[in-house]
């Protein structure tokens, strides 16, 4: 009875735990592009983010170059996480489940765009922290950047936000179309109008603007190394546009286009627009990755037969594109991630018979190379059957020879025919070598063999003992020996 009660309590606790897990407040990843990773609380390994994945309080989101993610909160608020960003979801509480309506986040580095639903009472709170600042939000569309010096830039597109420093006293209210900056250890700057910035759209008369439209953010066609990459965009009428110091053709309406020289790897293209005393700029990063990785497998490669089930496959990967990341797969299983060049090793458990081993390397731009090795596993030894002489101990009687001055009994030798068959059971790698009494012989296509040996006759009335020695080896190195047969000559 006590045991049944304990089991019942345990089942209830497990059900409660499972139910609680399923009822946790959560956000959703509604958009993922590029390499986006999630680090869960008390974990040390980052995991690849998936579309529609649930994000819980305590999860950390990290985006790489040319990567973005979009979070949808339980109330419908949206947060867009741009490239090279680290963003924490700290708190998700809802009135329905927690009797509170609170959400808090931390932007450690990078940039975000966020649109929060309008709050209707003072018990609701939305807050974003950075290493230098705290932002209190009440139904607002904002942009927020944090650089490597922990400098926070807050831009309010619509609504009103309270901004304060973490280190010194002072708080400012930032309204629509305003921005404020908080540097580490300093109070927020006085809010001002948002200046036209890199990539901002605008019209003539509202200040100088510059918008750049790359065709793609990465190229794998080697033709761009000689022809350059096509770039187009728009700027204010009458402005001059330069890309890495080279002038681009600007039409009277402000549209511009041209080709920019690039090199293998990551290219930083600096655009600048000038008009009278005004100047604005934008930096664009383009990845040119035209070279496939190289795979070099360790030598000697066993591209044939083997009799061990465990096969250690090792090699090296080289990629000429600077800082390119390469994933190495063996039979579709990821075994290594390498930047530039590195080695890999994996022990493979073979099955009897033919094993096709495919080694592939895929770089960041999906350039792929593949090598295939075929290895035949044979662990079964050959089988020897001797048909002549049929007996394991064969006694051959020889009558005495007539005496003769030219006849030497001690030097007398006799010939004996040896016949048999060799069977190499499945999986058969084939017979490599057959030896009888140290002499290598060639079997027939059906496995039968025949040879002659010289017998030794006994001396002083003793029988001559001739022991037969058979040695058979298959192509995988399996060896069968038989030294049990004897021919006695009397």
C-alpha cells in the first residue's frame, strides 16, 4: 500500500512538472535568417534557433553576421534583433497567469527595433536594459544600439520613453522622432531630433540622406572578383556619392549605381554622400566566397578490404577564403567545425560487406566538396577442405626396391598429389594467397586447387613422416592455417 501511494505521489509530481513547463509564458521566433543561436539558462552550449521556436524567460539570443531574428511577445509586441547582437529575455509575466503584466530585456551588444503595445495602466511595465542605461517603455516604437564601448543610442520613432543612466542620476523623456545617447558613467544627453543616418530614407529638403541597395550580401560567383559587385541606391538631389573613395554615377533624381571592386572574404564598403557642407555615410559588409573547401584524407587510405570493424578516418580541411567557417560531415553526421583550416578524426563502425563513406565539407556560403571511400569489411576466415589424401593421417606403403649398385635408398623421394577446395564465406573479399608446405599455388576459378609435393621416405626401418602445412589468406587479411595432416611413407 505504501509503495502504491509513493508511486501515485511521484506520478502527480511529474504531471505537475510537465504541466507547469507547458504553461510557462513564452515568446515566439516568428522570423529567422542566417545563424541565430539560443542559450538556455544553466546551459553552456548554444543551439541553433528554429522558426516558431518558443523563447522563455532567461533565454539568450545571439545573431551572427548577416543574421536576423524577430520575437513576438505574448501581447503581440514585436522585437527585431539585428546582426551581431546579443539579447536577453529576462522576464515574461502576464496578468492571466501571474497576476502581473511585466516584460524586461537586456541588450548587451548590437541593435534592435521594437514595437510595443500601448500600456493601459501603471501596473504594466516594459523595460530594456543595456550595460550603461535603462529604458522604460509605454507603448512605443524604438530603435536601440549598444556598441563595444557600452555606449547606448536610443531613438524613438513613435511614442515616449523614459531613459536613465545606470551609473549617475538623471532621467530624460525621449519623444517621437527624438534620440538620446548614454555613455558609460554619464547621464543621458538632451533629446534631439533624429538626424538622417546611414541608410535612412528621406526626401529633398529634409536633409542629406543616403540609401544603399546591394543586390546580395554574399557572392559565390568568381566573376565578381574581376567585374566587381553591382550596387545601386538613392541620395539627395545634387549629392556626390563615393564608395571606398571611388565616385559613383549619380543621376539628377538622386539615384546612383555602379560596380565596386571586391576581394575574397569579407569586404567593408564605405559609402559617403556629400552635399554642400553636409556629409553622411554608411558601411556595408559583403561576403565574397568563391572557393570551395579542400579535403585531404590521411594516407594510406584503405580503399579496399579490411577485417577490423572500427575504422579511424582522419584528415584535414583547408579553405582559402579568409575567416570562412567550414562544417565537416561524415555520412551526414557533423564531426567538426573549422575556421580556415584544421583537422578532423572519427572512428566509424563498419558493417560486413561494402561500406561507402562520404566525407563532405560545406562552407558558410554553401560551397561544397565531397569525397567517397569504399571499404569492404570481411571478418570471416576462409575454409580449407582437403580431398586428397582424404585421411588426416595417410599411410603410404612402398615395397622395397631391388638392390643395385646405383640405387640409394636414403636419397629416395616420392611424389604425392594434393587436392582440395577453398571456400571464402560471405561476405567474400576473395582469396589472396594459398600455400602448401611453403609453396604458393594458384587456385582454379571455382576454388579447387591441385599440387604435388615430394615425400621423404623413412630410414633404418622407421616410417617417413611428411607433415602437410596449409596457409590461406583472403583479401581482407583473414588467415586460416592447417598443420594437422600427416603422410607416413613405409
